[in-house]
C-alpha cells in the first residue's frame, strides 16, 4: 500500500511539475497562519461571533491534531522514500494531515454559517485542492489526507452540535468562571497529547526516518515534541479568556464605519500581534524543556488575548462607537 502511494506521489511530481506553484498556494490556504489572519479580520471588522467561533474551533482542531499525530506516529513520504521530493517540510508525524483536518473545520464552518449552495460547492473543491496539495508537495500520503478529512469532519460536526448548548451555559457564568473554564480547556488539550505520548511507552522515532528527512529536506524532525499542542492550548486560553472579558461590551468589538477605517484597524492590530508573538518569542528557549513550553503557552496566550480583547479595547478608544 505504501509503495503504491509513493508511486502516485512520484508520478504527480514528475509529470506535473508545473503544479508546484499552485499547490504551494493551495497549501497556504490550509495554513494556521492564514486561518488566524481571517479570524482577526472577521472578529475585528465584520462578524465578531463568527470570528470567535472560528478561533475556538481552530484551536481545538490544532490541539487534537497534535495528539492524533502522536497516537498514530506514522512517517511522512519524504522521510521514508528518496524518490519523493520534499517540496515542503514538517517536523511532526504525518497522519492525519493537519492541513486537511484544518481545512475541513475552518472552511466547513464558514460554509455552515453562509448556508449558500454555491459557497458550499466552492468549499468542497477548495478543501479537496488543499488536501491534494499536501500529497503533491510530498509531505503526506493520500491516506493521511483522507484521515485528516475524516477527523476534521468529525470535529466540525461535534462542534456544531455542542456549541449552542455549551455556549449558552458558559455565557450564563460570571466572567471569572468563564476564564477559569478557558484555562481548564487549554490544559485538557495539552493533556490529550501527553496521554498519547505516554501510550507510546519507550517507542522511539526510527533513525532511518530522521536521516531520510534530513537527506530530502535538510530540516530535522522532532515528531514527539508536544509543542504544537502547547501552542494550540495557549491560543485557546488567550482567545477564549479575552473574548469572555470583551463580550459584555461586544458593541465595541466590531465598529461600523468606512472600510478604510476597518482596514487601518486591521493592519495595526496584525502588526501589534506580530510584535507580541516575535517579541515574546525571543524569551522562549530553543531546547524542549518545561520552561520553554510554559513560555510558549504564555506567548501564544498573550497574542491571542490581544486579538480577542486588547485590540478591540484600543479600537473602541480610537474609534468611538457610532463613528462613521
């Protein structure tokens, strides 16, 4: 089965080399960085409720993706086959595809919110192309992408089924309790990956996988690192806690006015978020130690809290409600 999948990847890369640029573009549309840009745009400038839902869903999906990858602990194509060119590289395990899973959850929620037949068809085609791009780039087997689609759909369905009853109960709680629940939820995301690591026992990454990854991409791998779960957990806590504090004054989150004002607001907000992210990143040690994970959690939480709370507060002062 693996040989057949490798042959398929090799044929795609050899016979359709001209697809490299389009596939990189579609792969970007499944990147967490792209999702965050859209979440901020919706939350600050257009539809705060949809931005909030997307932010929380993507944090949950990313955290579960890390746990699932560790649980299955399967290689990427370019780790195990010199015939596959690494047109991209990633240090984590391959199954499920995080891009495929994230694309289904992110674009699927947008389609569920829009409820337009034409947009749903567009989303199906886009999600397929994002998954195909991961195969073409040599970073996933077809089965990884199929698994990503399946897990993403399951997470999306579960989120849609639970968000209203759970959200209603949480909204009825004091803000302090909501923030405490956000922290507990973030810890649960980390514990899921730690449980997956514990289940592996003394299993080690085969030396041939690490050597193959270096040979094909020049980049080392560290698939047993739970750092992805820590980042997702930090974002979940910061974004959820900030939203809990900001939501009672939600009229200031999305200020009606000219799109030129909204664009300036958005650019300013993204620049500050980047400064927080890269500035605090200087404090995070490169070694995978407990202090590094704690600082990474706090770094991500701070950036996310800026998006959901800090930026709206600043916007409300600079652009008072009702300004056109």
